[in-house]
C-alpha cells in the first residue's frame, strides 16, 4: 500500500510511521506534503529520501480548492492509495476528499467526539476530564467528525500542565497511528453495513489468512 502523509509541524508521528511501518508488510510512504515550508516533518522525509512537496497558501491566492486539488493530483501522481494526516493543520476541501473517498485518515489528540478542533488537549484540561486519549478516524467533510478507527484512553492526572499532558499522549499517538495504517494495509478495517458511522476492525492476528 502506497501511503502519502500530510504534515504541518514537527513530524514525530511521521517519524513513527517511517520507523515502524515504512518498508514493512507491503507498506511504503511514498510522498510527504504540507502547506508549511518550514515544517520539520518535510525535513524528516527528505532525510529518508521520500518525495516532498510544499503547497503554500499564497501561491494559490487563498484558493483552497485549487491548492487542495493540486495536492491531490501530486499524491495521485505518486500512486498514493491512503492519505495520512499526521499533524496536518488545515481542513481538506471536499474536492480533495472526493479524490480519496474513505482513503484519508487523521490523528486527533482527544477521545472524539469530545474536544474536536484545535487545542484539544487544552480543551480536555480546561473541562476537567479525568481521562483523555487519541483517536484515529476517517476524514469526512466535517472537523474531526469521520468514523472512528481506533481510540486509546489514558488518565489525565489532576493539575497536569499542557506540556506534560502532550508528552504523555505522544507515544500513544505514535503507536495508534502505526497500528491503524497496518490494519488498513492488511484489509482489516471495514465499514459496518448497518451503521455508516461505525467501522469494524479485525485485529491483525485473527485476521491473518482471511
Ligand atoms: C499531534 O499531537 C496530533 O495529534 C495533532 O498534531 C500533533 C502533531 O505532532 N493533530 P507531530 O507533528 O506529529 O509531532
């Protein structure tokens, strides 16, 4: 399975994918793109000799559809079959999603549907919840509203600061995202025919040989 990754920031999740899934189980990360030319994620990809491209907003005169279609076309030209949003901080235009129907996944640092959108961990701290977590979900036209693939919860200690909370969730994010990509590559993520919101995820061990 050929994977394209979109990232805007430091790219620790991209790094986890490159370290844990790239080149294994038939999975290759073939393209890494984004809107931010100074994202360290792009540098990580270059160091791994993966194709990169930056789609800067000003180049497209704030025409989000044109920019997203150019990005989609670039991913298609690399034969990308699954698009992974790994800290990609923009909403994708419906026109992009139409090119990759049910083939775009996102990682969100909250237990959706709680705390969608920006600053999810701060939202959880401000709300005073006792558990928080990470979600990998399919991307639809909404903000963090698509069908959930995997979630994992951890305690949110009382009085914790945002930096510590982020540090605690990072390894969870890395392992959840790698697991989701592996599951999709193995054909172990399906949609529930009775509930379009629900996915049916078969663990890789018990799915072997299907
Ligand atoms: C992660 O916390 C992810 O959940 C959020 O953006 C962050 C990206 O981190 N969407 P990194 O750039 O992968 O280190």
